[in-house]
């Protein structure tokens, strides 16, 4: 927020220079971004955190400065306007939770030749707001002064009852910027009996806007739910001063005061006759500040310094809190504290402790060396550090990415339609509205980003937390995920690069598993997944435990996302691979190895992994290594059958193997495969 120092000092005038005032605000958490000198004033811009919406006004900044300097705020006395006409509009609140209070007033017969006074124009200009129309300027001024966004309608363009409701299906509105938008059903609107005239808390409508020909006004000062407004403006590509304030929370006790202030200025500058205030409220939906119990011992513990109870109580009063002496236990004094209505961010004891320390000044808190002994947490040797997992994937040519934990809800639903994601109350953008349930949405977004920049070959991985909601409990787990798309290697003179396939996605999984020292068998079991190709998807298992999934992105999703090449993804639970067994070393055999290859013809549905597992079980301890080095189906092989070639390396630990016993082992394996899988030895 940008404001005039001269205007601020009309409300509170500490004995500080501009530089000292700026430093004080920054140290109190209201970071000063810039200080700009003008001919007769100084403009100060502060960067506020989202929880301090109460400081988006001169009144709010003045309260802070007053509390920091033990001063009182000199607020302008706002007179109560006596109505000179009886006419008004009836107001009906249909969306009560979204709008618990609505205050309106009719002002008739304003002067069309009224001009905004220079002092008001200067105040607006100091906050980078231009002058548009005297009525609009007055409402903007009141918003800057008190923090309450308001709106004015041309009363002659309204008919019947004013309705505060949610938008109807496919309802449209032409906004002040003459942009026509289709309203979503969860958008709150201000309407009459014919049409919607404003997007509540965001922007008014063009059809009922105040113009040079306006004679009669209907003023609106309302309280809209912060949760309702949050993200709505961004969804429609809008950003207004009103939405910025409403989504951070507006003082629920400010609406009547603001409309009285605006009415007083309108009558003074534009003339006219004011009607009675129409106020409709739903008390059960109004924000309620709960009493907080504050213990003196908690303040002392967090501060690390002795602070008299009287000083704590005095600071709380300066913050605008109501303080009631509570019951005392032993030497611990406590208070019941009721925060002011405009402090939405004070919800617990620790918040009050933070405020006490903030008002004292973080730079005024003495430093002490810690008394506790610092001890390193011992990590079991079997616990694999995440850096080792990352290094293993980098060694395979993968690049690490770090994506946001909140993702596009539509993309996530495409991949995981059966899983419900935790929505964010105040997302930073419309396409980052939910917490991720998998690393895949972020990896795919990275792929799309790179593809749009002519980078079609991608091997990336991420290690991060995913969030699953089970009833009322949020489960958080770390996962390792990866993606490969395009060619396996870069283009070179030696031949045409090969396009990545399913087995390239399996490679990093197997490499990681064995490189970390796991001895348990890792198996890939055909499965179905909403995000994967029906015939190219496998569950990653160790024993009977499923630890992840690998597969090709479903062609339908690939087409919808506009991805050119097939995409292969994998994901494993980090905990399952991080607990590696202790390494045990064996003395290598000094006797020669013998390699034998066999090729068997089996049904095309039989998995190579099943053959490998059977051979491992049936061969004795002389089997050192086993691998599949060829799979063939086609000419010379019956339809529905395939040939699998298996390489075996045999070695005895204490003597040399002879051909006869090796032949017997191979014959036993072949006979077993024939019996178990109807396998036929290929010539």
C-alpha cells in the first residue's frame, strides 16, 4: 500500500523523521518498499503480508504507529447523517454465509456539475489512484482512509429489491471495464429483479455505473466472506483494490461507519438528499473473535527475558485488545484477551506473544546464548540419505526439477479422477488451486513447458511430498518420481537416436533399487492406472508390498495435453527405498565362470519376470547372474507365442564346474520351464 506521510501524520504524529518512521514500520513487520520525496510530501509504500489486511488503510497504519510509539490516534469525527428523504431500496441477502452484513443508502438529487476537490485528488494520487468522478473518488478515498471498499450504483438503473445472491447458470455481466464475462455459479453478485449489476467485492457492472448524468445514487457498504472472494478476481483475470482487501479480511464492524463517512462527503461535495440506512445482517455468520487465554509465563519463555505483567497488559491495550484479569495459578499471571474485530490474524496464545514481542521490537530483545546442549540426531546406517537417491538418478542422465506442491485441479483430475485433493483457500493462481496427490502433474507441466520451447527430449525427476486426504486426516508422504520422453540419447552422427520406451522407464527404478543395496526381489506386475496406457503399466512390488507405479501416459491424456511424443512416468514411495540393508561383502570366487544361454518359446502372455523367478528358485547356489537378452515374436514363431532368450552365469565358490554338471543344471531348468510354463526349447 502506498500512502502520503502528510496524511498519516494528520492521524498520528510521532516525533520521528521519515527515515526513522520507515525503519520502525519495517522492524514491526510492515516492510517499507520505497520512500519517494515530492514537492510538499513524502510517499511511503509498504509491502504487507497477507494476514495484515487491517493495515490496508491510513487508519490501520495509524493504529500501528500509535501502538509502537505509545500515542493515540486522532480519528476524524464521523457525523451521523439524518435522513432527509424516506425512500430506500429493500435488500434481501440470499447468500447469507457469503455476505453476513449488507448496508445500503439512497442519495438523491446530487449535482451533476460537482467537481472533486483538489485535496481529495491529491490524497488519491498519493496512492496511485486517478480521479474519475466525484462520487467514485469519495468512495476510493473512504477505502484508503478506513479500509472499507464500497460501491455506488446509479439508482435510476435499479429496479425492485436489491438481491445478494450467487450467480445463476450461464449468467453474464458487462463490467466497468466493458468486459463481458460469463459468471461461475460460485460467484457472488449484487442484482436487482432483472439482472446482476456487480461482482460482489470485485467490480461493478457497466449498465448501472455512476456517470456524469447520474442524479440518484445507491451506496453499498458490505461485508463479503474472505474465503468467497479469494481467487475469484484472478479467475476472471481481474485485480482490484476491493478484491485485494476483501480477500484479506475487512473489519466486520466498519460498514455503517464507512457509509456515514461517504455520505457526509458526498453531501458536502455533490449535494443531494440522503435516505435512511438499510442494514441487513445475519449475526450467525458474522466473524466472531474468541477470547484467548494468555499466560505471563508463556510470554517470558518465548521472549527469553523478564517482562513485568503490567507492561504486557499495557501493550495489549495499545493493540486495541480488551484485557480481563484471569485466575492465577501459583506465580503465573494470566489474562483473558479479546482481540479487536479487525485483527483476523490473532487466534491463539502464540499470536498474542508474537504481538507483544513485535511491539517491544525484535531489535530490542536481548540475545542470550542457548543453555541447552545441541546434539546431532543419529541417522541409522540403513537410512539412505535423499542426496544419494538424487545422485543415482543424476548419474543416469536425469535432471532434478522442483515444482510447486499445489497444482492445477483439472490436470490432476485428468490423471487421478478417483482421488480427492485438498483445495487451497487462497491459491496464488487459478491453475494452482489444490495440493498434489502425486508428483506426476508437476512433471507433466514441466514437460509441456519445455516442449513449448522446442525441448522435446526430457529426462527429469523430483523428490517431494504428496498429500492425501483420508476423511478428516491429511496424510503426507515423500515420493520419488520421474519422467522420460523423446529420444533416449542426443542426436549424433552414429545413427538415428532411439525413442524412449517402457523399459527405459523401468531402468532407473531397477538401477536405484540395486545401487542402494536392496537384496529383496523387485518385481513389476501388470496393472491398470487411470493415468497410464492400459497395456503398458506395472505396479512396482517388493514381496507383497506395492511401492510405486511405472507406465506410459495414456494416449488420450497425451493428446488432450498436446504432448508430441510418448511419455513414460514412474513414482515410488521414498520410505520404501530409503531403508536399505547393511552391506555385507563376500569373498569373490577364484574359480572360472561359465555362461550358458537358453531360448524358450512360451505363450505371449507369460511374463519374462516369471521365468526369471522360476529359474532363480530351481537353480542351486552356483547361479550367479541371470538376465533376459532377447525377446522375439514373428516369422518362425507360432501366432500367440514368443521366444525369450535367457543368459545364465554359473560359478562355484570353492571348485571348478565341469561341463557334465552344468549340462545337468541346464537340463533341469529346461524341464522345469516346460512343466511349469509349457515352454519349448528353441533350436
